[in-house]
C-alpha cells in the first residue's frame, strides 16, 4: 500500500487532542487529515464523503478508555470504519466472500475479466497455483485472448511453471474466443478437471466490442465465479471500469493486483463500496506465489501502519521448514553454535517469504521507519552474501574462524566481489551468531535488539538498546 497514505493516517494519533472524550472541536483537524489522505490516495469522491461522515458520527461523543489517548481512540474508530469499507456487503458470510464458490458440478469455471495491463494472465497462473497447492484441485488454464501477441504462449509458460495444464485450442476455433472457451469446458469435463480458469482479452479502455465478447464467453461457459482483475494503481478510474464490467457480467468478486507497487491505494478503498462485490484476493508480489486471500481487517491495519501480523505468520508458516528450524534451535541450545551453513539456510528461508523488504512491509510503520533510518534494506546485498558463502569450502562454512586473509582473497575472487564484502559478511554473521545465542538464552527482547544484524540490514535499529 501507499506509504504516503499510511504515514498520513499514522499521524492521526498526534493530531487529536482532548481529555476524556472526542468532541467535534478536537476531531476537526483529524477529519481533515482523513479527507486529504483519501483524496490523495485517489479514492472516489463519493466514497470519501460517506467514509468521513461515518467516522465523524462514530467519533462524536465516543468515550475514551483510561488506557488510551483520544488520538488512539480516534485511530481505533478509523480502523473499524476502514474494515467496514473493505469488508463483504452486509448479509454476506465473510468466510465465503473471502474464498471461491467451487461447490458446483465439475468443472467449476472461473472467468477473469479486466482491462489490458491489469495482470489477468499472470493472475490466472497465480490463482491456479493457489488452487493446486492449497486446495489440491486439478486446474486447467484456458487462453481466450486471441488479440495480444504471444498471450497464449505466456499462459502456456505460466501453466508449466505452476504445474497445471493449459488448453490448446483446435485450429478451427483458434481465433474465436467464445468457441475456445466452450470447447475447453467440453474437453475438461471427461478428463475430470476440478477448476477451469478462463483468461479473457482486455483493452486499454472500455469498449463495446470487449464487453460484448466477455458477456458472450460468460454465457457460453456459465462461470461459478466472475472475477474482476484491477490494477491497484488505477485509482478512481478503477471505479468506472468496475461499474461497467459489473453491469455486463455480474461480478462475484474482485482481485487487486500490484499492491506491492507504489500505488496510492484508492482502488482498494473504492471498488468494494461502488460495486458491492467483495475483494477476494490481492496480488502482493510479482512472484507466482504472491497472491493472498484479501482480509479487510489486516489491510486496514497495514494502511494505518499497524502492520499485518496474520499475513506475516502465514508467510513464515509456508516458507519455514519446521523440522530444520527445530534442529537449528536444538543445535544452538546445545552449544554447538550457529555456522555459515545455518546462516545461508536462514537467507534462503527469508527469500521464500518475499525477502526482507517483503517482511518489513507487513510490520508496523515504526519498525519500517526505524529500518529506513538505519540505512534500509539492500536485497542485492543479500544475494551477494549468498554468493560469497557459496564460494567457501564446506569446512570454512562450518568453521568460519579459519577464514583469514588469503582465504578471504580466494573467496572474494570466486564470488566476484571485493574483500571488504567478505569482511562485511563475516561481521554480519558474527552479529547474527550473537543474536541467536541471546535468543537461546532468554527471549524476544534480546532478539529484537539484535535485528540490525539481519542479512540486508545496514545497521542496528534505532531505539533498540
């Protein structure tokens, strides 16, 4: 999400002043901040007006608990209203809204629609991977974009990468998207596919030919889910596009893409309110596993700078080899020490979780800002570290004390770096080694004080003594 939006909301705590309750006087400045933050994030103006009014009504006269300042209480109200703004429509089960309706006679068809450049084809691959790995579904991808050069080849490549099948259209139907979709369903049914994902064509802007084609494909395949794929950086334009698609296709959900980019965040806060359909997934990285189930409460926390602990825990659970982690913990506790093989393994685990920048994005704003003040995150440095360790012999990895001047020169030459880079790696390894010892001896506080030694962090985090 947009750092600008997050930082504006984060300042609300300092804006509100008062004693025992929030009043119309002491929340005016805060409401102005809310309004400006939403407008700058390119949220649709009707949504801004309605949201600010709801926050004002909820805040006026709200009692402030003795453990909270009025600013903190106001942020709590904003958080609740943000959750309501992005949550499924009233009367819809949030659990069902966040997932997919696949309880139909197989194959369940998922139709992806949206403008060109929104990321439909890549999203089709990400969704196929998610269904195959998390729900053990047999998935077929269907290329119905016959206009964009190499669109079919792109989908075939993605299918190979996520280990699912891609339908090869018959020659007679190769230029007719409706015929391709219909034939794909007939082909999939006797082969016992659970899910068929249909990737439709887009345009640079809405036009009647595109909408008519999408509607004809929908009529031919009768999808269980029709998902609108929208670029989170589109802002207010996303609203008009979503409305047009919803009128012709009857959308069942929205997938936000490119939330990891420098987006202003307007689409996330506008689309659900305007269309009345739930946001089901969010694309959070370019990697094929970078598609997350959308959770309004966690997204509101990230917008307000509170972090997204749930997603962080889920990413950790997916990436971490628990058996290896337990062996490492036992090794450190036994006094055998933490060596460079272990250090390399930790770098690998971190890369699986989206790298250090991906982890920081899910952490509270204070920690992100502290990391920035300490020099920030250098993902290239992490890659160089891995290369340096790979240039070492197994003995050197197990016994780093052996690495003296001549060995450092050989390792640097093998990794294509300067000797100073090898020295920097060994210094950071020693910091991490000390951190692991402290953690094994007594807790999270000592671990947090050592965060500056993590691979890719350029210095110790301020405030951690």
